[in-house]
C-alpha cells in the first residue's frame, strides 16, 4: 500500500506539472483523490494527492491516471449589469 500520511495525502512522481484540482483514478477508473499540490523541479515534479474522497486504494508501483478536463469556453461574452458587453480596462487618452 502507498504510504498515506495523517492528512490523507500521498506523493506520485510525474513527468510534467499538472493543474490543481484534477481527479486521480486507477486502472478501473475508480477515484483515488485529487491533485492538491505540485512540488519539486519542473523537469521531474511530484504530485501531492488528497485521498479524502477516494473510492479505492492504491499500492506502491500502481499506475495512476489524471482526468484532466479541458477548460470550457464561455459561449457568450460577459456583459455588465447594464446589459452592454464589457470592454477591457485600458485607458485611452486623446492627443
């Protein structure tokens, strides 16, 4: 079994850094936890996984998978309270 500390987290070696909050699953697609921190050098980072909401356990040497969902794009532009589209906050001066 992988060593889980008192806080309910364990480390996994990765080949690249990942975003926080990504779900971690095993080969049966059962949830092991989520990424709460990335530590170490960028070339060989370690991912800290929180196991509080885990549906399964993992053993040392098991392969784990990250379910990284692409960010969803907004279907329509944001509008201000007046109903007009928002513009960037650049200041324009007349010469």
